C-alpha cells in the first residue's frame, strides 16, 4: 500500500523504531524528518534533554521554523530577547521571515 497525499505526493512516515538516533551528551535525539526526506520543507526530531543540562546554545535556523512541544518537565527557551519557561503540554513557535517555507502555502 502506498501512502499518498491528496495531490499524489508521498506521505512522510517515520516509525520510531526506524528513526536515526543521535547522542549529543545530555541530549538524545531521534531524527524523524529532515530536509532531504521532506523536500526541504521540514526538519523534525524528538529530543530528550537531561534535567539540569544546558541544552543547545542560543541559535537560529535561517531556512526553517522551529516548533517545540514540551511533553514532560519544563524547558527554558530564548524568545527574542527574553527567556521563557515552557511547561508540560506547552507549544513554542519560533518563525523566521527569511524562511522559504514559512508560512506554509496551501489549504
């Protein structure tokens, strides 16, 4: 069975068991999608950050939006010039005007 969108393009499906795993010290990441597999539209990963760890240094992605969903615990994130605390079930969107894929087009 083929998985296709209404326009005939393939559906991007990554099973957790098939995700590439990356160990970056206190952060463990499962790569679920990247620019190569999504036609340059999205990068997606699931990250487990050890409690009390520094996490990634302040940075930005010039060619994509970044969205965080906090599944458990809390996370401090840089939002412009402020640090915000995200709690379990919070969502944080970090959009960049120069991204060729943001905002998404279509219905």
